[in-house]
């Protein structure tokens, strides 16, 4: 695939290895944030189970 001159000129000074490393690092951070959000949601659910079990039983057994 041939790039237009404008894009080729812009990419001329880009370090591909550095770009890939930055992309990998950002994906790693996004994965960690997703796991943190999921664990927070699970912790909140367990907190509700402990504090208000009757309310949850009524809500989920309708």
C-alpha cells in the first residue's frame, strides 16, 4: 500500500519501535483500569449483600 506524500513525510521521523512500546504500555494501563473497575463493582455488590441481604433477595427474586 502506497502512502500519500503528506503521510509519508509525517511518518518519516516516527520511531516504530517506540510507538509500539507506547501502545503496549497504554493497553496495559487500560487493562489494569478495567480490572480495578471490575473489582470495585464486585466489592460494592458484596458490601450490599452484607449490609442489606433482605433487600437484595426481594430485588433479585421478583
